[in-house]
């Protein structure tokens, strides 16, 4: 009822001042020094602002994405890979989807790996699994697409991969030599 008359901001300040007065009274009762009314008001204002900033839910700005998935030209297939890292269970899941030039799903796979990988290592492992999966399914003209810009640059040779993923990058690059035609693509996640 009081909120309707004074509003959330003023009610929050009143309650915080009351708590500060109670706290200061307890300090004075146990032999501490009393604070001035200005000090109590400043402390209440500070605590309220600290509480609001700690509990403020950040809403990222909505940015319209103009880049979306697009099908490959015929007779090519597009392989999309993704991953998820689960720190508590020390597991990584990878997913692979193969689509044709009409956007139809030709084959899909998901796999749980019981290895504790970081985000970048998991992205690279998903790509490696995607390359193996495309070969196993029998696809020959393939575009491998991921949402990691860094991984894309490492696979296309425009960035030097860090040591923790360089062996898997090398393995990926050697395995795509077996395809009739293969290339890498990057799409921004939606």
C-alpha cells in the first residue's frame, strides 16, 4: 500500500535508512561511536545503490542480425557444427548437421565426449567430428561451417592457432584433403 503512495525508489531508501539506524544503534550500544545523520544517510544511499547495481539485470541491446544460414549451391552440402561444454560433469557435447542445396537435412549426429575441454577446444573438436562425419556419410563436395570466427581464421590460414588446438587444426586440414572439394565458412550465431 505504501509503495503506491511513495514509489519503489523512496520506499527502498526509507527501509535502508531504517536498517542503517538500527545498525548504528547496535554499534553504539556495544560501545562504538555514533554516526551523524548525514553519515547514516550517505551510507544508506551507498548501500541502496550497491544493492541495485548488484541486482540489476543487464539487458543487452537487441541488434538485428542480417546474417543467417544459407544453403549451398548444388551439388554442394553444408556441414554445420556446434558444441556445448559441461564443466561440472567434465564432458563436451558436439553436434553436426549435414544439409543439401535445398536446406534439407541429409544426416545429423550428436556425440558426448567425456573430456573436459574449454570453449575453443570444444569448437575445434566439433569441427573435427564434423569432418569425420561428412566422410563417413559419403559426402564429397562440402562446406564446413562454424560460428567461431577464430576457428574459421585458423582453418583458413589467416590466423595462427594457439598450441592447445594446433594439432587438431592440422588433423582437420589433412582430413579435408580426402574430399573432392571442401572449404570452410563462418556464420555469426543468431
